[in-house]
C-alpha cells in the first residue's frame, strides 16, 4: 500500500489543477513520475544501532547547549559512520554527547545520503527556485513526504520526535526548532550542488514544512483522489 501511495503521488500531480500554470504542473508531474521507480522503493535497511545512539543523545544531552550544532571530534564523525554502515556498533558511552550527535548526523548525511532522494531533490529545486509563488512549496511537500522510501520514512519520523523533544528544552540547549531545521537541512537533503543563498533558503523552508507536517496521515487532497481512482479501477 505504501508503494501504491508513493506511485499515486506522482500520478496525481498530472491531473491536479490550481492557480499554477499548466506547464508548471506538467513539469512537476514529469519530475516525480520519472524519478520514482518501484524497484528502488525498498533500499538496504539502516543499522538499527543508529537509533540507539539517537536515544542516548536525548537521554544524556537533551539539555546540552548547542546540541546538534556544536561539532564533535573530526576523527569520530569521519570514521564511525563507516563502522555503522558495516553493521557494527561502538561504545557510545565513551564519547561526548557532541561526538555522538555528529556521528548521528554524519550517518544520515554520508551513509544514507540524506532522506530525500537525489533525483527528486535536484529536479524539484530546479522548478521551485525560479517561482515567486510560495504556495508551490506547500503543494510539493506532501508529495515529497509520501514518496520517501520505507527506511528513510522511519528515520524522518524519528527525527521529528527528536526535534520536538529538543525544542521542549530549548531554554537549556539553545536549540529551538528553527535552529534545528537550518542545521539539519544539509543532512535531510542529499549531496547535490546548492551554492546560492536562494536555493539554500528554499531547502530550509522545505525541511521546515516537512517536519511541521503530519508524517503519518495522508492529506485530504491525496486521500480523496486516491480513493476515487481506486474505485474506478
């Protein structure tokens, strides 16, 4: 069902009509449909130990000032993600909270290559960076969310939980939601060229909209049309 929903997110764009020009909608539709392949929806599962590291970070460092902002030791966040990628573990109790937080981010950024796929990220950025209507982001974000692979969706929901917990203690850690969105944007997006300030700000806005969204409930506009299509099949 999740795969069908992901496929539908692409097909739905082709028929949707709004204030945007048809040419823009058609381009968006082509992007999502051509970027998605059913065979690639299932990817290699992440090392579940990374979630144990995340839990430890919350347990021991929730009040630590600069959590996820202050970098850990370079050697740790360059070497340890590879250890995790090999399915191994390390003794996180011997490292500082900032070391573990850096390793956690580096694993998502370097090993998972972000949460959003390269194909979708590149092509969506090409469309929206030249658009002046901010509502186009609101339109695209749900489609990004529900086309994310199973493993990446799990991590996305886990990150949302982390962000909310860290924000609850922002008076202590000085890391409110807006700071987290900015800091994690290069981690959520894959490794693509993004050098101009406008593109960076657009990515930050997309990340913000994603984490402020309901990641489990299908938006009404998707659900209603998906139901209609299913009835006609």
